């Protein structure tokens, strides 16, 4: 069920009409390169055994169950690098409630592309927490959602193109009543129609460099 929701809500809503195959090929945006490169450097410089211990201990410390952690560490679509990037992003969301709630979503992925989407969503939310936050808590509604200290709903969309579509309409409309302030952070460009329709629904579109 979660895997289907990830396809319907996250991939379809934020694909900009490019489709899953095209999204898999998208390189991280410039804003994510520094953090990603830093994590990658740390991965290469740290023995694999130490990384696994760090990932396990950190996830358990966030409240994830041992069963979920074991499944995550053995998941076929998360390389050790992707695992560590996700764990470091969650670790960087210091003090944010609900971080372990990402585990069912993370475990539901059915491709490396989906795994990257989850990882990059968490990395974006960590940057939002540090630079535009703070984020008070996290939840999952088909995709990763943060909640700000002003009760704002914060949705990271790690894609390079956003166009208006039926899935995006459904996603944005469904969450209208969830919070008085709703911000969608997009690291790439959005079409004029997407900007207009999101604004009409009371969403603020934030270009996240």
C-alpha cells in the first residue's frame, strides 16, 4: 500500500510530467551537491562496518524498531551510501519529533530511484530545518512532510521540474485543511500553471536553491 502511495503521490505528483524513468536519471540539484558530497566523502573515508554500526545505532536511537532497522540495512535498493545519507539527514533533524515515522515509507520502496527520492526528501527537510525552520515534527502522507513551529506544513519536493497534473491537484487539495500555512519546496522550476493553481489552493511555492 505504501509503495503504491509513493508512486501515486510522490513520484506522480512531483514528476513534472517527466515520468519515473526520467526522474531516476535526474542529478541532485546544486543545493544538494555539497551535503551529498560531504556525506559521500565521509562514507568513503569510514570503514563499512563502522558505517553500519552508526546507521543501526542512530536509527534505534530515533525510536525505530530493531526489526525495521534490520530490514533497512538489508534492503536491496539502498546502497550503504544511500543508507548513510538517509541516516545522516535524520540525525541532522535534531530535536524533530516523529523521525522514526519515515521507516515504513523508506522500507516500501521498490526501486533505487524511489530510494533516492526518499533520501533526497529527507536531505531537503534537513536543510529546511537548518535554514528555513525549525521543523518541529515529521510525518508521512504518501511522501515526507514536516511541520514548522508556526504549525506550517512543509513539503520537500526533490525534483527539477514541476507541472500541474491530476495527482498534484489531488495531493495539494487533500491537504488544504491540514494546516493554515502550507509550503511546497521545489528545487527546480515550476510551470506558470502549477504556480497559479497552487497559489489558488493557498499553497506557497518556495524555490529551494
